[in-house]
């Protein structure tokens, strides 16, 4: 669970909103309230100047991907794509001291779109079966900050 003052660096995936709403309708409390879809690049994130974030985003080319591979871990269901790996590496190399998720999932966990957290194995299997591919245009980095809820504090378009 995030702590007040923590931040995250994400790429929004608004095309995932219908799938997340469908999952939330069938399984209340497994989708973060207000989450319309995103791929996390770094969490918890560190402080970075708007200039640095704009520079990093400016190096990135907008890309179209299809999040089509289901990832299941105990209590967790997500979608990912191998196409995210180069983009993730390109972003994360700018902050080598920041371990994604505090290192809980190794030094470089795969970027993904979370569909559900805190679910039983049976519910995870059902959610995985519901998980249709999500086409997405990735073209911005967002910085979020958590207080009582997540708030967007910066938007940085890809330049590519």
C-alpha cells in the first residue's frame, strides 16, 4: 500500500478503462479506485525536476502496443507485452538507484498493466479468463503523488 508522499512514474493506458471497469464490476475492491489503466515504470519514484522528466520523455518515441499476455502471481493478475521491455529499460536507466517496487520483485520486474490485486486463486483465474488484449498508444509519462489518493502532478509527452 502506498504511503503519503510517495510518487510513481507511469505511462497512462486509457484504453484499459473498459476492461478495468468490467473487472471492478464483477470483483469489487480488486481494482484501485479511479484507476483507468497505466503501466508503471517506477514505483516508488524519486524526486526529479520537471526539466529532467521532460528530457526523458522527449527521448521516447510514441508507440502502439497490444497488452496481450496475462501474468498471474498469487493474489495478482496483469497484462503485459514483450514490446514494453525496451521502453521500460530506456526509462529506468535514468534512475538506476531506484529499484522498482523497492526490489520486492527483483531488480528489474516486467512492466505491466495491473488488472487485480488481493484476489483469491479462483478469482484470479476468472479475471485472467476475462482479460482481453488491450491495444494502447503509449505517448506520455505521468508523475503521480499519493496523499489520500493518487494525483497526477506532471504530464510529459513523448518527443520521439
